């Protein structure tokens, strides 16, 4: 089954919900970056959150960027998602080996450590929106829940899950439920009960539940599905963009590269694609700079 997301609203208009399955997306991230299990789980959860946040974007060209900057051995993680359902991301240290927890679970919090989550939304305004919140658990779902509470003042509940077997992603996905203005105390109490009772995301997906099923479990069988959208890994790098980046170095720096190395190789952080330039190609870029 292809990865996809759903956006929904409860029948009484008290809550909105987002849910999705991202198994293929997370598997592609694992393949691109050769992530070990802890990095696969951490980056996969963050990428799933980016995909869910992308559903909030109104236009295809709008972008949300998530930075998880912890002091754990995984280092920084970055995920970028747009309104078209395209997601890319990386983790600084993809090959970290961390012992499992006593219960046999992957120790994501031990890999992430303490620090901050930073969110930036570029929706075509003069300045992008920026928000941040401290990492409170390192398990990430709780951290994004806390982020929405203190940075955006939107009561939310986030569930994220990635089930890893060595280098294979068995299932991945998540949900986010948000309280809308006017929700009654009784409705909120009922939602909290459902959240407490619902199994983990990976358990739900392993049992064959769909994103719609997750929404119905949380918001009720009468919840309305407003949108379905496919999601996939897609990087924004290209040869043309890499040439422009080299040109932006300026004549002096580019001349130094030509004289000292006689070639250049640029590696994309997000997909590990390598762009190689010979001396002749660098001289051509230098000539274009000089002519402009």
C-alpha cells in the first residue's frame, strides 16, 4: 500500500485530526542514509511529523522545516516537507549504535538527548513563522505535543511510530489530534479517554489499520475525512541548483578551488546525491560569474 495522509474533523467540530502511513517514506530515508535502527526510528518519527504538518499547509509550494537539535549521539535531525506531500530529511550520525531499553524497545530518547525543537513555516509571507520548544522526553511524539502546547497554544496529542527490523522498516506512521475553539469539557474528557486507550501506532498499523481507521478510533466513527493526500520522499536538489550554489561562492573562492583542487564534489545532505565538477566545468561557471 502506498503511503498517504488524511485530514479530518469530528462530527461536532470540536477536534481536527491528521493521520498517515509513512512506511515507504521512512524506508527510503533508511536506504538513502544507511541508518542504523535508532537513527531509523528517530528520523522516521520526525519525517512522519513533517508529513503530518505538511497537511496544514494550504499551497503546494509552502514549506515546513523541523530541526531537532539534541545533545545525544544522533546529533541534529532536519526534515523538510511541503504542501504537495514531498518530504526529505537527514540525521547527522546515522550509524550510531545504542543499546535497547530494558523492555527491548529502541532507545530513541537516548539517541536524541536534551535540547530544542525548532519549527519554521514558509507560507509566502514576508517573514516565515518560527517557533521552538525544549525537548521534554526525546521520544519525539511527546516533544511535538509539548511544542504545540507552548509555542502555538494549540492543545494537541501526537502519536508516532516506526517499527524497525535491522535495515527494514516494517511499518511507520502517526497521527495528530488538535482541540478546536468551543470544544466542551465533556468532549475533551472523552477524547483523552480514547487517547489513553488506543494502542501504539505501530501496533495499529501492524494489525492492518489504515489512517482512516486511526481517525475513527480517536474521533469516532462519524468523523468526516476532508482530504486524502499521497506522501513520498523527494529531494529538491538538482545539477542546476548545485551550479548556482557554486557560483554564489564568488570569484575568489571558486578560483581557489580551481587552483588548489582542480575539481569539486558537492554532496546533498538530504539524499546523498553527489554532483561532481571538472576543472573545465568550474572554469565555465567562473566565466559566467565574470561576465555577469
